[in-house]
């Protein structure tokens, strides 16, 4: 991969122009055949590279919708996230990989990404259906210096907000957040967010923010047991996942810096602006009970306040919600 990065550096430095294969060979200290094999590999990733015998290679244009660490880094405009990117074609779950990386010791802001997950997770043991097919399955590792555990919910809200904002960049203006963290379009789920945290003495030591976005999925898999959609279905367009991801992380980092600066109430305000839940009749289903009533508000801890026939009930985030 590192060899590929150097080849891409050389190609990008000369974008639009031919470079001889000798130049690439010298830069990398590898044979012509080895260069040719690497170029073939890059073409498979989707790079538009022309090759002419006895002239060399030419990167015709920037790589588009090529979701590899090199391209993600090229587009990222962040301070914390993306210093290190772990990329998988297939893994069980980016959440599991992240947990393992934290245990092993990793850099704050690490991004873990996979093209496909065999055991993608949702909240409370639910599954996130993660077929190969141009979607995003990503976990961000955040290990803040001194943030109260109480902010976990704000971090989760920040991820949903960042997704709503990035969907709007791609022409989906009516994305909304279903409490606490699903992103929907016309009540169809387009993205999910999952947060797993560790804390010590009330201070957050690590947070893994996982999210899945249905991007270029052309039809909704039967295993998804609720109304769902994708960006492709909504817009009819193929979406460049690298731009989608890097914009999303940029927005997320900006929101996280509000929390770091003690302005977390802004997150709740923005969440309220983007939600589709308040003012609607809902049913909250948890293990042992079901609550029905009007979703009135969220409190300063992000708990949902539901007006029931027995008065206001405060609902924690681990429950599941459906509209009545
Ligand atoms: P909900 O309240 O919608 O059941 P949740 O917030 O409790 O969801 P999540 O972790 O967000 O749980 O998502 C898991 C649920 O999302 C699954 O039970 C399934 O109904 C739905 N789902 C799974 N995969 C996808 C997908 N790729 N796109 C949209 N929805 C999905």
C-alpha cells in the first residue's frame, strides 16, 4: 500500500502529463514489471491511468469515488480525525476492529472503514445490514483529554447532525433525525449511528462512533425489517463516497469542538432543528414495557420527554421508538 501511495504521489504531481516508467522505478527502487503491476492494481481501484509503451503513464484526472486511505487523506480537512486510517475490504464489524485498536493502543482520531461487514451492529444487539455495494461503514475513534461522560449523548447527536448536513451537500434537503440517532428521509432510514464508550471516574476515556450510510445501494435488502432508503434511491445519482465521508467527518469534528469548548447546548439546539420526532405521537418499546404518548421535548441530557396519560415520562436512549 505504501508503494501505491508513492506511485500515486508521482502520478498526482504530474497529473495530466506522461511520466516515464523509469521515473517511477527510480522513486520507488522497484522494477518496471513491479511498477506495471501496481499501475494495474490502481486502475482496478478506479483510477483513470493511461499507459503508452515507451512513453510511460499518465493520470488523466483525479480519482473519483475511490474510497481508499490515500484519497480519504487527500480530501480530509480535519485536525483530529484521519491521522491514521485502517481500511478493510471485508471485516466483521468496524466497531470490533476499533475496540481492538484501542486495546492495542492507537492514535486519537483513527478512522476504521470497511467495504462490507459480516456482522455490522446496531443498537441493543440489532444488526446493521452491510452489503458490499458502495455504502459507508465507518467507525471513528475519539479519545478526548477531559470530557465528561455526560457528553456521550452529545457526541452521538453530533454524528447524526453531521450526516444530515452532509446529505444536504448532495441535494437531500429533507433528511431528519429520528430520536435519538437514526437519520431518515421521509421516515425511511438512510443512516444509523452507534456509540460505544469507556469512561473512568466520570471522564470519557474513549468513544467509538460508528455509522453506516446507505449510499449507492440500488435496492433495499429484504433483511432490513423497516422502511429504508439510500442516497442513490433518493437522488438517482451515484455519490462520491470519499467526498461524502470527508465532508461528514469535517462537520463532525466541528461539532465535537463545540463540546470541547463547553458549548454542548448548541448541539442540542441543532438536533432539535433537524429532528422529526418532537410533536409526534410515538411508542417507545423497551424490554419490559411500552410507553405511548406525545414526544414533547428532549431535556438537557438528551432524554426524550413523552407526555403520556400518566404524565411526563423521561425516556433513556437505549429504547426503540416508532411513530404512531
Ligand atoms: P430502530 O429504532 O430504527 O429499530 P435503533 O436506533 O434502535 O433502530 P440501529 O442501531 O440504528 O437501531 O439500527 C438497527 C436497525 O436498523 C435494524 O434493526 C434494522 O431495522 C435497521 N437496519 C439495519 N440495517 C440497515 C440499513 N443498512 N439501512 C437501514 N436500516 C437498517
